């Protein structure tokens, strides 16, 4: 069963379910939600701190990104907590090439760049996603 909230998804990761399984399932839940209120409810609750600095920052970036992309009525305050930001750059790529790092720095959405996370232009895309 897909997690109903981002907080539930992160708890599943902490409990041992691979994030490669849980995060896409959560995104399906979010993207299939019918209203802005149900989308906001899916990200409103503060996820537990995982101890993985990159994951904690990524989760904050993802929630802020989704709230802005879908023009939700609010951005949850928890996304701005200090541990949701990285001190060092993280280039989310399997290629450790200068050209790839430059590309990611250019294409990363602001919600990710502000946290020192450099990723592709649409980092949370899913086949089912509808752009608001």
C-alpha cells in the first residue's frame, strides 16, 4: 500500500524499506490527489529526522518544490528547519564529471539549489504526474 503522507514514507525508510521503493510510491499518492488540500495534507506533517543529512535535506526540498509547483495554499514550516539544508554541494548524479556538475547546477530547481542539492530540472517526475 502506498504511503498516504511524506512523513509516513520517511518513517518506512527509517524502518528499513528502500527509499527507491517508498519515495516513488509517495509521489504517486501526491500526484493522484484530487485537490490542493489533499496534496497539502500529504506533505504537511513533519517527517522524522533520519540521520542521513542528504535524505533529510532532499525531503525538505521535495516538499517545498511540490508545494510551489502545485501552488498549494501553504508551504509547511518544517521544510525550512536548519537540518534540511546541506553545508556541502551534493550533485545527484552517477557521473562525477565537471560538465555534469555544471549542468545540474544550471538546471536544479531553486528549492533544491538553496539546499546545496544539484539535480535535474524535474527531479520528482513520474509517469503519472500532472503538471499544475
